[in-house]
């Protein structure tokens, strides 16, 4: 029985902009997806998905998940025409839009396949396999989710628009940053939302370029502020990043309401994370006590799910 794991992630800065070659900052979080793979006496693959999930998430993503699994198998060159496999997914990462659930499952599966079939895949190859798997969910993924899931930590990521390998740099902070993640309970299709932004960009490139220029300055400032442990400045930049994503029309009233509640209850900054139009938002807290107060306020405000975590080391 082969086993593997993949970490969840949250994007601090860069969703949607990263697709067009602008830098992004993502943080790996402690929660992860676990995969087990074992050979069975029938061809093809079967699946038991025991991951905790927001209501409706796994059903909505099922068709994309099937394509994703086939993509990972193809990359790993695993032939199931004579001997099949059974896949089990579990772990403590809650499946919700914006938390890297699809990437974590791809990374976990690739590692489990490598273990079961003695493929000897290194982390770079696991990351490449997961990127292929992500295509099943996202069409043209940026690669940041699978990179954060594979390597963990804080990742500075730049997509190669020529099709080559992305540029990524692992960063570490000298102290932990405290984060609250809250879900709207709405599952959005990344393929649809990314495609909509691309259509708007193609229709009005000047509009997009103006927003992108401000974002590029913002993400560099965010990186510097994080490394300097200036979390107050990081929070202000997160707030502005959320406003830019509103301009891209990828936020929604539910996300906007939750970010407002978090800021009113002590968050240094709060923004949507991931695809948008549902999914999750994140809030940066100055300390654990405030983190817990923010989480309680978000629960009382009707968030579908709330989790606390940290990142940086």
C-alpha cells in the first residue's frame, strides 16, 4: 500500500494575477490530504474519497477530479490496463474552494503512486505530476497551488508564460503569522471564473493592465513587509489586494461581508483567497487571542466553516 500527503495552502497575494505572469505569495498550512494506493484485481482505478468537505464540494468537483486522477496517472506512466488500483483519500484538510484542496489531493496521489510503484519521484517530479493533475480542475492552472502543496512554507511564485518551469523561492519568517480562514460555503468553478477574467481582459486590456500594474507594486511591497515582520503593513496591503480583486469582479457579497466582519474584530487585513465568487477568505491576526476572537465573530456572522492556522516558519 503506497501512501502520500499534500499540504493545504492559502494565497496571500496574487490570485488571478499570477495566471498572467505576475508574482504571487502563497503559504502552505498545516492541514493536509492523505492518499493511499493499493493494487486490485481489476483494471482501471476505483476511489473512496473520505476527505472532510464543505457541503456539495466533492459532488460538484467529481467530473474534474476524474480527469485530474487520469492526468496524474498518465504523467507517472502508471499502466492500469492489466492491474488496477484502489485510491483512498483522507486527512484533515477540509475541501473548500480557495484552500488548495485539489492541489493537495494531486500531490498526495502522486506521492502514493511513487511509493506503491517504486517510481522514486523527487519533489520536483511530484510537483510536475500535481500540475498535470491540476489541469483537470483548473484548465490552465498557474502552478502556485501545487508548488505550495508540494514544498510547504511560504512560496514566492512566478509563472513562466512560455511554458517552461515556474520560478519559485521558498521564504521563511522569523516568527509565525496567525491566520483565520473562513468559508462562504459556495463552491465556484475555477475554470469558469478564470475564463471570465480572461474574457474581460481581452475585451478591455487597458483596464486590466492598470489594475495589474498596481498589483505588481503591491505584491513586492507585501513580500518586503512580510520579511520585515511588518504585519500591520501586510494587512493593509491585503485589504487593497481584495479591492483589486473586487475590480476584477471575482469577489462576491458573501466574501465582502466576511472580510468586513473580520476587520471590525481586530484583523490587520482580510481578503478573499483563491478562485473567488465564493470559496474562502483569510484574515491576518496580530496574535493568537485576536485570531480566536476573529474566528468566533466569523462563526457568529454565519461563515460556513472557520479554521485557524499559522504560516511562515
